[in-house]
C-alpha cells in the first residue's frame, strides 16, 4: 500500500483497499483522465498508451486480491497483493 503526504491512513479498512487506492490514483493521474477527461472506468479498458502499464498491472493485482478472498485455500497462504 502506498503512503501519501504525511503517512495518511485509508478510511476504507476492507481487504484489498490499499490496492484499490493505488489503482484509483494511478488512473486519475493518467493522460486518459487528465487530458481526455474520461472516467477511470472508461480508461482502464483502453490499451492505446494513454494509461500506463503500471495501472494495468495494479488492475490485475486487485483482481487477484479479490479472487483470493473467495478461495478457501488462500486462508493458509494469505491474500495476494496484500
């Protein structure tokens, strides 16, 4: 989980909240949201270079983290991306 100015803590304490926050900030700082004024939901599905590869990696990490919540085997291994 990234820490921002002054080591602020997230209000959302749900599982995968840190990855979700990192993905949100990555998308909001991308050229797609800043220059083209599109929503993060519209931008995440684009592969035209306006969204950094790091955002796509964070999207996959968030997906794996959410999926690990449903997988009973992960109780022993821990959540992915945590």
